[in-house]
């Protein structure tokens, strides 16, 4: 999987367009809202992938940690679907 993600020649915009079409076709509603959130958390040690020194709002300073982005779809008075 790592080799595929790193070395394969693929159209990033095309993949995003396909994913957007699929999600809106399966889950979309006129009154729906997309919620995006960037979250950071501190990590210590040398064995965690993706850890680097960067600013973390959680710590209020630059420190070793990871940053993740999460998204969710929400509809009034119905349901929420989290996409990580």
C-alpha cells in the first residue's frame, strides 16, 4: 500500500472528484453541512510514523507531534457521519 501511495502516478484531482461524487450521491442532502477539523496531539519517542517537530495548539508551542485532519457530514436533526 505504501508503495502504491508513494510511487503510483495517479490524478489527485480526479480521485477527489470521484470521491466527492460518491459521497454526495450516497450521503448528500440539500441541508447538509461538511465539518472539517484539524487536530494535533503530542507524541514522544522515535517509533511513531509521521511525528515531527511542529507547532501544536494543544501544547501552545512547537514540539514533537502529529497533526490530523478529520471531516464529518451533518444534517439537522438526523445523523452525523464521521470520515477519517
